[in-house]
């Protein structure tokens, strides 16, 4: 497996650049999940704070201990943290079965 890119680290958390195609957690038929490979790379245990889908690339927060994981997991669930996703689309994107941004080359789609 390729080296997982660490982009920030402090006493509580590590931010990694998760590539598309990498599973965050292991399971049946999952080879080389991040939660198994990153500890091997770092030489220490990690605690997942959140997850990203296998095909989603992005910044993943992992904690260095259970108390930091609880703190950051709770923080992410509040309005103090904003998640932003960018997507490359082919064709006309749809939200709830209705086309959006028809005729535009770029824009923002908000769906709650």
C-alpha cells in the first residue's frame, strides 16, 4: 500500500489526505483499510473521529487517544465545524430526481 499522506499533526489529532478508493475501516473483503495501515505507518494506535466513503477523497481526522476522539467527534457534530464537499460531475447533476444547474458549467448544489 502507498504511504498515507499526513498533512497536519498536534498532540490530539492527525489529519490525513485519504485518497479515493481507500476504505477507512476494514471488513469482509476489504484489503488494506486506512484504520489498519495508518497505525503500521505511524507506529502508534489511532482512533477514528469520522469516516469518508471509500470512493471519496478528502481530509480525514484521526485522534491519538480515546479522549481526543470523543472530543473531536462531538465537535464535528456541532455547528462549529462545517463540512464542504466538492465534486466533479459528468452530465447534469440531479437533487431528489430534479436537474440542477442546467446549462451552467459550474455552480453550487445544496441538498439537506
